[in-house]
C-alpha cells in the first residue's frame, strides 16, 4: 500500500467480534488501527498480535457512552498520528427481550451505546474532519435497521436510528464520506448481552447460520479503500442461507 492510501482508522468495539476482525483486516492491509473498547486487556493482546505481524496499532480504553472519553481518545490519536482519517463506529450491544418484560435498564443501555455512542464518535471527529475537508465515518447498523423483529423492538429502533444518522450526516457533508454497514447474523459475543431466557433460546437457534466476522471486515475494508471521490452509502451482508 502506498503511503497516501495508508489511513489512521479508529475502530470502536475492537475487543471482540466484528470490530476485532475489522481491526485485524485493516492492519493487515497496511493501515494504522486505533483499537477502542472497555476491555483494554483484550485490546492490548490484539495490538501485540498486530505489531508482531509487522502492522501498526494502538489501544485505548474507550467507553463510547462518555463524550469526554471519546473526545480525549480522538485528541490523543490526533496528537500522536496527525489525524483520524476514518472512524468505524462499531461498538454495540443487543439485549433482546419482549417489551412486556420491561427491561428498561437494558433499553437505556442500548440507547446509550448503540445511538449515543455513535453520536459521541461523530461529535469527536466531525469538527476535525470538516477542518481538513476530508474524512470517513463508517457506522455499523444491522439488518435490524431495515426490519423489526419480536423481542428486538428497542434494538431495531437503535439500528434504524444509526441508519438515519448516517444518511443525515452524508447529506450535510459533501466532503466527508459516510458508510453504513448492515450485517445479518454474525458469529460474535453479541448474544451474551441477552438476559431474557426465551429470547436467548431463540437467538441461539437464529445464530446457527452465522457468518464469520471476517465477512463484515471485508465489506468495511472495501468501503474504506475506495477512491476519495467514491462514497459507499451502505453495504448489507447476510448469510447466503438467510430467509428474512
Ligand atoms: P460483540 O459483542 O462481539 O462486540 C461488541 C463490541 O462492542 C465489543 O468489542 C465491546 O467491547 C464493545 N462495546 C460494548 N459496549 C461498549 C461501550 N460502552 N464502549 C465501548 N465499546 C463497547 O458483538 P459484534 O461484533 O457482533 O457487534 C459489533 C456491532 O455489530 C454492534 O454494533 C452490533 O449491533 C452489530 N451487529 C452485529 C450482528 C451480529 O449478528 N453479530 C448483526 C448486525 C449488527 P467492550 O465490552 O470491551 O467494551
């Protein structure tokens, strides 16, 4: 990869699943990856793996629900690497349950991480990207941004919001690229946040056909590696066997 194509890419939720696979793929392609999540021990292990393989990575403890934490990480990265070329807003969780179960704390957490986390990331990078006249925000939504499933009303609402936020951001900025990645079911730790027993059993069955997270990492890498004048608006990636 030429030096001009090499980017500084901040990936949230890089401690497992899609974010981890994405960071590994982007580093393997020659980009500098900045790993963000709360489980810093996991990020440090991934950073060591990437640097041992000749790649470039840094790890930051990041809780995306904290605007201050996000701003501080972006400021540190800008100081150390000059800029954040690409923000991959990928952190998310999915505690499924029927609405009547009234798991209102889980509703709040989904709104805080899946929506506010994305907004905090945008707020942290947007002024810097606007000042440079370039940048790329990649938001992980879901097929849940396009449909609503029982037990997933609030999760789907958060992912519909991510799609709307991406589309609005794109419409308002003609020099900043904005991409939504909408995966179908993917192997990851996402199911661990579901505490409702019936929803968890349904989920275990649903997840039998899951894609490997590398399939989503490739889609993200494709969007990032397009020329500067090419915006990939959205990529929906599902298992071939998906019937919904
Ligand atoms: P994982 O549970 O494996 O990964 C979720 C990541 O989000 C973890 O790295 C976790 O890190 C991070 N995270 C959670 N809360 C916070 C927080 N407050 N601050 C910072 N990071 C946080 O699941 P996936 O890889 O599957 O999920 C990645 C994204 O993909 C999510 O947005 C999810 O909604 C979306 N998605 C997933 C699908 C799937 O089937 N797997 C399908 C469609 C979309 P840590 O706990 O260390 O902070």
